[in-house]
């Protein structure tokens, strides 16, 4: 029906005429017979007497007109490569490949091409060669320019690095990720490079590669606060040869500690070996797993797979033991009906329960130090809490005393120098959650304070004096404890809680005394938010905090980079 009928209505008493809804005029429809009816008179009336409505009618008519052959051909014609819309789509494909780690062959995939054909039929998908040689280098240059701009005025940056070697081809990569604290005390992260690392992984090769990567990004060595790396000797010497301060990955060190503990007691090692056999049996036998799944459903347990551990990740052993204990009842039913390559005795089941209890705090700390927000400041408090936890004797220690003692000795030995490292001790002091409360004794706390004072004296001129505000009311810690480690953290903090001060201070020394004199914030609070609020009160300390709190405590950022490779 023509759009003109929006303004007319056929008369009830004479269908050859129509009434205008706008002026009530009677307009002929073109004749007396229905075969001669048309809308020409109606349109003419609208044009003559109602120009505004006629304009709307004309526009609506044009919108519904059948396209011409030329217009149809234009819609079918492929866009040129330099068409603005085509350029935008091509750029989007390049970012899609880069951001989501998609293979370059994605542009050749049938499903991907089909999708783009529906979204924009006129777009001609570029070749894999064009994406590789033209678009991805452009994306890299754009991102590099942006990240370089962010890093240009940053005085201190921290890095993580790791070497990854492929198990299917002779290829190795050396990673470099960076993190820093901006002017708003927001922690920023970026992945700078995954550099092909050919040849022998000697310390000299590592040092040369690092020099090259820093030069590529125009980062002077004076701006490098610390590099987090693994515990390999070639990596340690490589950082020393490059003249870069470095720290070991806390997660790797915990891995070595737990590995020592698990191997120290024969009964524990034997129980774990049997557990691996049981898990391996279900992993390699679909029939056995199906039977176990049926049993799980029959006894009202959720259908879960047993988790296999990985030698290089101690916490996977913890999760394997947990999964065995969760399915203990289902496994008992399975053994009564089917055979297993080996089985755990009642004593070994009890032993594994105790192992999980002892390793639980290690698993909790491993997760925390592997977090993207974890800092070097977290290491000393974590070690102090672990040592106190392992030193406590309980009734559950029977049967695992050797393992627990080995764990305690390994923690002491492998973390023996953390309180002597300025990168750790100063960061801990500048973390308002910890300050000087979690050092092993008053002497090490005093030494850490002296290290910080020396750094402050070497820093830039003193800032303007600022009035100090009353410190916030101290919150109850023990009421907020949510785990066994939390309660020990709070116990140590309560034992050494200082008295708050409130007096005008001048200079970096006064700032430090006032800062340490105030109560610590809750461990659930964000230390960087604290400094964002208090940088006016403690300008010199805040500047130092932006440097030392930029350091992570693990190289997990680099490991995550390779997890999808």
C-alpha cells in the first residue's frame, strides 16, 4: 500500500473518493470503476495543499524504491584495499590475531571467512602474507610507540624474565615483561618482548640478549629497579654480567623447598608414588574412569576426575592428594569390584591427610606470590609466617615430623638472606600492611630501617612540609582472620603494634618516623591506594615506595606468557 494513504481515508458512502485527514477535502481516486482507481490525485492534493507532509511522503517513497541496477552492482562490488572501512576491518583482524594469540592461518579458515562474508560481503579478506608482512609490524610499532610513551617519564621499572624451550622443535624464547607504578600509584603491566634465543644459554648470551632488549625499548639500566628470574645459575650470572639487580622467583624457591620436604621422608614418597599409579590408571583407562564416574554418581558425589601431578609444579602434587582424598570413598567402592595397579593402606591415607594439612599454607602462599598484584614486599612476611607455622608442634605431626623438619630447614636455608637484601627489606618497610612488624627480630628490622634511611638520604631534595592527620582507628585483626596463615599474620602484627604519633614532622627522617609510628593497614587493603592518598603527607617516602613496590616477587608473568605457546 502506498504511503500516501497515511493522510487519506476511503469514504464509506462512495469508494471512488477519499477524505483528506488533514483538511477533510474530498479527492477523486481517478474514476468510478475500481479498475481505474489510482493515487495520482491524492499525491497531487498532498503536494498542493500540504507541502510538509508531501516532503515526508517523498522521502519515504525514495527509501522504499527498488534499487537501480547500478546500485545493485555497487553493493556487490568488492571494496578496494585502501577503502577506509576495509582498512579498519583489516586492522581489526590484525589486532584479533595479536591480542588473542591466534594463528596466522586464521585468515584462511573457512569458518572465519564465512563469518566475514556475512558481516561485510564487499570486504576482500587479505592474505596471510599481507597480515604477516604489513599489518602485524604496524600493530607492533603502534603498541611499541604507546608503551614507550608510558615508560618515557618513569624513573624505576621492574622486569620478569624466563627462558622457554619448545619440546617439539629446536626453538627457545627469552621473555621480558615490565611493570611500574604510575603517578596515580596504579600498578601497570606490559609484555615487551619474547625474543628468539638461539644457541647455548650461557650467562654471556643472556646478558647480551638483555642489553639488546633494553636498547630496543630505550630503557637505560639506571631505570631498572630489579629483574625477577628463576634460580638457574646461568640466569643469575647473566644478570650480574649485564649489571642488573635481580631476585629469584619466590614461587620457584617455594617449589624447591616443598620438593625437598616431599623427598625427605620415605613413607610420604611411597604414598605419593602409589597415588600417582592410581591416578595414572584412571587417566589411561576410559573404562576404569567410566566405572569410577558411575560409582561417584551412585553415592551422591559429583563426577570429578582425579588430578595428575606435574613434576615441575609442586602444587599439582598437593591438588593430586586433595583429589584422592575427595574420592576416597568412591575409590574404596571401586577397589571392591575392580582391580587397581596398587592401593593405599589405611596408614597411607592418614599420612596423606597430614601432608595436605602441612602443605596447605605453602599452597596458599604459592597462589598469593603468583598473583599479578604480589610484590617483593610480601616475601619477608611470608617467610616469617611459614617459619612460625612449621615450628609449632601439633598432634598431627606424628608420622610426618621428618618432612616437617626438612621443610622448616629448607625455608631457613633458601630464604636465609632475604632480610639482608635491600630490595626485599626496604620494600617490606614501605608496604603499609607490614612496615617493620614481620622481620625475624629487632636487629634485622633496625638494619632494614638503616638501609631505607641511606636510600632516602641519596634521594632528591626534601619536599614541602605537610600537616599530619590523625591516624585511622585501629581495626581488630583477629576477628577478620580467614585462614590459618591469616591468624598468624595478625598474631605477629598485634604483638609488635606501635603507638601512633601525631606531630608536625620535617624531612625524610621525620616522615619515616611518623610513617612507622602509625598503625599498619589491614592486609586486605591495597598498599598502592594507601600511598595514593598519603603521598602528600609523605612525599619522599611515596617517591621511594613507587620504586620499591614496583617489584614483583615472582617471574610468573613471564611464565604465563608462554603458557599458551
